[in-house]
C-alpha cells in the first residue's frame, strides 16, 4: 500500500525548495526517482529479518524516509446507510536522524521532516476530502508510541486511559469525532513484518490492526450522523519502495462476513506486476500470500472527471478457495489533493461476501 | 554702362553618369536699362543662369559683374542684401505667400526692400487689381496672381529684374497684358531686365536675345 | 499592379512609412506597457488583499513575546495561525521574512494544499529566517489567517501595529495610473491618426489619378484599408513586445514598491494572451478611426463648423457634471467631456489667438498667418501634445502634492523617534521614573486608542478614539485642514478634533457640535478642527486624555518618545530599562525613523514610475509633432525659400523659422497649462474625494511649467535647425507646388 503516500510526500520537499528559492524538480521524477536516490542519503533500509517492536513502532521513525498511520473504516449510520471514512497521517523525512539523537531545537523551526494528513468521508455517493501540512519537530505535528498519540494541528488520534483511542478531524463541510476500540492482536505482514515490494527483496515494515470497533459522530454539511462499524489501521514505514520501472498501485483491505480478512496489493502493471497479500482466516490465523498465489483482474471501468477508473475487480486466491468480486459504489472517490488518488469503500461478493476499502493510484488523467 | 557682364562662365551639374556641363565659356553683357531674353529648350540652363545672376547658385568658374561689381567676390549675406533691395525675381507661378492677401504680399516685399507702403495700393490699382487687394492668392486668377507678382517687384523699385517664364502659365491674351505691364515699367524706370522664356514673341520684345542652346 | 501603384507612395517617401510604423509601434508599446503594469498592479493588489484580508495579529494578553510553542499550541487547538518571522538584516530597513509554506494551507479553505504565493525575496523559509534571527534582531508574529469565533484564553486580537495603512494612498495612486493609461491611449490615438491622415493628404492626388484611370473607388478604399490593417499588425506585434519590456523595466521598481506596501510580490507574468488581445483591439479601433477618413468622399474642410458648438457643449456639460458629480463614474465622464471639449476647442481658440493685427509689420504678419496655417494643418498632433503636456503638468502637480502631504502625514503619524506599545495590564506610571531620565528620553507622551460612540439621528455608531496629551509639542505640530482660532487651546479645554472622513460624512465644520458617548456617558463637545488622515476609512475623534472618564479602558496604549539629540547608545538601553520596569520579556517597538525612510523610498519609486510614463507620453507626442511638423514645413518649403530669394540672410531666415516653430510650441504650451491645472484640480479635488473620501491640497508649480516650456522650445530649436540645414540652395521654382493653403 502505498505509492501514493510515497509520492505525495516526495512532493512536499519540492514545494519547500521552491519557497526557499531553489528550483523544484518535477514531481514525476520524484515518483520513480525515490528508489535510485534513496540508497545513499543515510536513511535506514528495511531488510529481511527486521522485526516489529511494539509498542515502540507505533511512534515515528526518524531514521527512515517515509511512514504512515492509515485508517479506513466501513461504518453504518443509525438508519443503516453505509459510510466510508479515512484518516491518514504521513511523515516524510528530509534529513535522517537516528532514534537516539535528540530532536532539533524547535525555536529554529527545523525542517528535518514534513507531515501531511488526509481526511475523507464517503457517504451517499458523495465524497469529502481535505489535507493539511506541517513541519516536524516544532510540536505542530508528530507521533508518539505509548500512550499512542498521532497529530497534525487539531486532527488527532490519542489513546485514552481506558486503552481506547479518540480520533477527531474536520475539513470543509465535514468533521468526525470517533472512539476506536482496537480488537485482536496486530497482524504482521510478509515475513514477520517485512513486506516485500519487489521480486528482488526490497520492501517495507508493515503491520495492521484489522479489526477495530468504531463508534462516534460524523457531521456532513451541518448534518450529524451517529456511526458505528469496523475499521482497519495500517502502520508502515520504509525508505524506498519503487523501482523506476514500476508504475501504479492497487491496494485492497477486505473484511468478509465469515470473519476472514484479506489484504492484497499489486505494484506495477501487466506481467511485471508484483503482487503480495495476507489472509487472516476466520479463526485469526495469519497466512502470507506469495505472488503466485494471487490472481487479480480488472473487470469493469467507470469514466470519472479525472480519468477511467477500474471500479470492478476479480480476486482469486485458489489455495484458500477465494473467488471474490469487488465493486465500488456509484460516485467519484478522488482524494483531490496535491497528488490525487482514488480511495473508496467497496463491497465484496462471490465465494464470500463482505466490505472493505480500495486504493488506486496511477489512474489520474490530469 | 553695363549692368551685367558675364565672361567665360562655366557651370556643370553632378549626375549619376558624371558631370553634365551646362555652360562652357558663356560670355555676354547687358547694358543698364536694357532687356535681355534668354531662350533655348528646357534644360539649356535658363533657370540656372538666373540663379547665378541673383546669387542663389554659384558658378564653377568665370567672372560675373553685376551692377558694376564683381559678383564672385560677394558673400551670401551681400547677395541677400542685393536681392532684398535691388534685384527683383519673378517666377512662372507661386510668387505669392499663400497666407497673405495680395496687398499684404506687396507690402511685405516693399518692406523687405525698405520701400514705403504708400504706393502699394497704386501699384495694385495700376495693374488692374483694384478691389482685389484683400483677396488671397487662391481667390484670384493666375493672371491676376502674376500681376500681383509684378506689383511686388515694382513696389521694391529694383535695379534689375530677373523673370523666369513670367507668363508661362497664362493664356495668350493675359500673357501679353502682363508682359505689357512689365515692359512698360522697365522702360519707364530704366531698369535692367533678364527674361527667360520659351515664347519667341515675348523674346522679340527684348533689346537683346541670348539663345543658350547655341550660346549666341 | 494596383497595389504597387498604391504603395508607390511609400517608395517615394520611405521615411514616412518608417515614421508611421514607428509611431504605431511606440504607441502600442506605451499603452501595452501601461496596461501590463496596471494589470500587474491590480493582480498583485488582489492577491495581497486575499492574503491579508481578515488577517489579524494574535498577541498574548500578558504582553509576552510569542514563541514557536505558542504557534503549535494554537494550531493544535484548531486555529489557523500563520507564523511570520521578520528579521532585520542590515541598515536601511532591509529585512527578511520567514514564512512556513506548509502552515499556510489552512489560510484558503476553498483549496487544499499549500499555496506558495509568498515566493521569493524577501520571503524565505522559517528555518532560514530563524538561523538569521540568532544574530540579528527579529520578531515573531502570528497572524490569524482564518477568522474564528472564539479565542483561547490568554490570547487577543490586535490590528498589526507595523501596518501603516497606506492602502488607500496606494489605491488612489492606482486610480491615477488607470486614468493615465486612458490618456495615453487617447494621446497616441490622436498621434497615429495625425501621422496617417497627413500621409493620406499627400497621396490624395495620386489616388485621384488612379481613380481617373478607371480604378473603382470602392476597390481603392479596400486596398487602403488592407494596407492600414497590415501596418497596424506590423506595428502592434513588436510594439506589444516592447511594451512588455517597458513594463519589465518600469515594473522592477514598481514591484518593489508594491511588495513593500502589500507584502505581496508582483506576479511574474500577467495574462499575456489577454494583454495582447486588448492591445490588438485598441489598435484596431484606432486604425478604424484613421480609416474613417477613407470612407468619407471629400476632405472635409468645414469640419470645424460643428466643432465649436460641440466643444462648447462638452465643456459646459463637463463643468456642470464635474461640479455636481456624486459618483466616480460621473467624475470620469466629466473629465472625458472636459478633455474632449478642450481638444475640440483648442484648434479654434489657437486660430484666434495667433490671428495677427492687420497693421502688424509685414514680416510678423506673415509669420502669424503662417502659424495659423500650421495650427490648422497640425491640429491633431497639437491637441495630442497639448493633452500629453497637460497630463505631465497634472501628474507633476499630483506627485508633488502626494509627496508633500504624505510626508506631512508621516511626520504627524510618526512623531517622535520611538513608538512603544504599553503591554496589557501594565501601568504607564511604572515606567515614569525611566522616562524622566534625561539621558535616555528627551520627551514623551502617551497615546490611548479606543472606541467612542457617536450619537446622530437617534442611533449611536462606534468610532475610533485617540486620546493624548495635547499640550505635547509633538502633537501640536499637526497641520489641520480647517480649524477654529487656537484649536489646540480649545482641545486642551475639552473640545475635540475630527478626521476628514468623519467631517465629510457627518458634515462637520470647526465650531460645530458633536454628541459623543464615552463609557456610557453622553457628552456634547465642540469640534475645534479637522485633520487629514489619509487612508483611514474609519471616522476618528481626537481628544485630550485629561477629559476621558476615569474608568475608561482603552483598547490600546502606546508611548511616543523623543530620544536626546546626542544619544550615542540609541534605543537599546531605554528599551531594556522599560522592559525591566514593566517586567516583560519584550516590547513592541517601532523605530519611526526607519519606517519613515522605508515609506519614503516606496513612494519615491512609485511616483518615479508615474512620472516616467507621463514623460514617455510627452516624448512620443513631441516626436509626432516634430514629424508631422517636418512634413508640413517640407510641403511649404518653397514659400519659406521665397523669403531667401527676397533677400533674407541665412541667419535672419533661421530666426524667422525658429520663431515660427517656437511660437507653435508656445501656443501648445499655453493651451496645455490650463488643461494641466484643470486636470490636477479634477483629480485632487473631485475624483480623489469621490473615490476615497479625502482630498489633497491643490497646488500649482509654475516653475515646472517653465521647465516644460524650455523643453518645448528646445524641440522647436531642433526642428528649425534641421530645417535650416536641409534647405536647398537653388531658387528654382518647383513645377508643382503643394502645400499652398492659407
């Protein structure tokens, strides 16, 4: 999951550069250039054998280039209407710093890292979105492990004394205030948390909470809705993701009615596409899915204001007897920020039914 | 006494194909109070000679004695003084300032020559322009304009008149009337007249005639 | 073939073609340059307004300096505050401003993502400014970039103390720039037309000949219009480019001015496409006007028969409208009417002005008559020059007046050397011991600002109140627009002064009464005088602080301090002593001299631009008059030569021609001065009050008129000299004499 998050973050330094009077490079170069440039700038690289350490890894990793806290939720209003919701906070390191080194003096307005937050709500065929930016190390934005606290301005995720979490954010025409109760243990993707992103072993550290109970209030255009339902939180960090020949990312997080959960993603397109996934069976057992265990196919498209988007997919995992049809609801679900991407709730049918979220990048025509 | 004595005059013009000679050793003399007609086809140098005689153009070589003095020694300012009071010039047309009435034109010329304004109206009347004094040049006929031009010359009381086709643009009848006035005044005043013309009958009225095509 | 015959005129007169093209190009350059500049200025102002609209300074109630922690805390509480770190980097008021582009995203809620408008000098990233701030004096401010209902405890809004409220002065300047742009178009249109019609007059003979040879008149016209269109295009394209260069050159100074005024940089490239279309459109209109003559059958010599009545109508209507105008549009229409009237009546008036007495000496008579001919033949370029010179006179007067009043106003507003805000909750009495140390302070007084109610027609409106010690010599230096006898004495006895805005709005005059409400207490006070207060739309009342109710709480308190003359150590020790006495970390201190210097620099640049444009217009008008004058003089050359044949010496002849040219210039000058005065008066006394509610004093500068006259005489000298040098030596009468009009 992911490239969009990488790409967006790469753009920020370019803005900063232009403000500082230097000429900014075009974002396109940043998209693919990250892998090439990323090797020798002192950022740490995830590798096979790296492990997840909790609760420390809930906090920020200043020695890595990029990371995020990514919540998606398929909620239901009091009268039974589905409501999709997203909250994401990204950190982009501009200068690496080891975890032992103290943070720079805030009075110097340091620029070792930049933060960005995205908030979106999808309801009744409509989509609301806003984004915010901040520099790191001055207190305006940050992330702490225990108790968990991730914030940018007043968009904040905080852990309460009763171990539940509070999440609130607001934008133009929307706001939400939610209580999150994390469910079962964290799911470590890939090899004990190291999730490969290419065939030759590059990747990221990646874990998720796949079953969070959420309840709270969402206000849309002045109208308040009580909501409840399950959410999915991704936690991922790395310093490089993309090989320069990889294009486009398709990511799915699906929750089946029988209790099974499926995460899969595809990097690139066609024969070169790299696929990976995780299957959590109804009993909670976690199974990593190798590239050759996953079949992914676009089966339907929708013409939108920003381009043609594959809104129907067919997913097959023969080894787990899964043959699923994935379908986005009607409407347009572009997160129309600095770097637009598609983020929509989906419904699942086929060998099992359920709900989930889908993130698609590389389809923006503009 | 001679009013004009020209000896061995040379004059040529520069043109694209080299120097074009106009006069090559021209010599002639005109006595005081006499009249000389300059004839010859177009381009034979009639106007050039008139220009040399009033100092508007220098000769290349040769001696020009004018009113008893060697004209070659004169400075431009001396020439100007001469034209101002003693040499009257009449052209075929456009002798009058368009923005002045006939009377004002004559007064201006008299004023420049240092002559009194008194006789100005007399001259206009005598030349048949009575009642037209306050008209502007474009309000009278060509003949009337030439009469006014003569009035200007008469008003300045010159010793020498240089006339370049003074009747060239007039019909025969008017031309002869204007010429009558000119000759009458010239004889009466004993003034010297040099007149360039194509009109042989006009040339015949002069005491002398110089054909510039042949130099005789 | 026909085309070649038509164009043969230009083969015989290549200079005329060149001149026509040059005038087209230069005129296009001038107006596209001015258009670009005004567009840029307007765009920058809009951006600046949008950036600063609703922006208010957020300050701590305890008066302490704000910190980065404060910023983060306010952001976490959901306030859209934007940091602004101003660092002085050297002498002369040079500064660097640190901004955080990431933090600015919240300022514009209609768009997501940061909006990096504050790009380039003097703006840098906060980190860089913070680095500089370690060595240089600096101040961190927090602007509230999006309005909010409530403020967190301990915080309060405050208008930016460093803002000098020059907004309306700048607006006024822009308005004048716009008027100037219109005049430039008008003048250059006249010039193009005059040069073109002059050429056309010369060609009429040849065109008639063609017609006689059987060429249809309609076809002939079509070709001529085609030729005109092609010429216009050939002139417009390079002219537009030249205009952009002009705008670039002039704009660099102008950009700096605006940037300092509005803290917004000039947009790099304006809408060039639109600019070109507008330029082309104006050009086509002008050319069409030139072409109108082609559609008329005959040269219309009776044109001026209707000219005088129409001119009289324009002038009478213009005067009536300008006196009665109550809207800006009406004032502009009136100005246009006046200018049109002046332009129409001038040739007729000049004709009468130069008409000689019949008994004048013949040569003078001739010269005057000749002048009359020139005035008629050169009517269009003369009027263009008249308007251009009038504009220059008006602009000069305007700029001088602006400069003078602005300086006076600055002196008034920036009295004393230092302006120090009294921190909230601190008493002035606490620092009186410091202020009475003569080696630190030469003089001081306190200024209170707050609100006062104005009772009128049964309602009470809130006005700004300024209260001070009116016995202070620093205040008594104010110049008043209108006052009773010894107004300051009256104020120290309880009367008030009001600003111009309030006086205009309420129809107040010195000696009148005003019903005010102070802290709920109703009072009737006398208006002792009216002071000019440019650029403040709000009404203001000034009174002596001794007459404030005892419980009155001002919104804002400040000290105005004069430093001792031989104070080598500057403000440092004083500020330190005050901080210590008040027990605060830092004080808001404004160094008046620096502000004064910066403000002066800004306005000098701005006015230099206005002057440059008006001089360029004048230059173009002079050039066009010389050009057309040259052609007209050339056409009448034979008659001038007659004077030589009639015995005028070279020197005397030159004198006559020079006198002729000089008199021509002098009559233009004489016609321009009243236009200049009228234009100044209309701009200063009518348009400015209508647009902004305040007027500038009217002043005339005869010294400048003389300078302008000298310039025009110099132009006359040059054309006479050139004419003298090219006079032919021979007296041969041309076969065809043209130009024989009277």
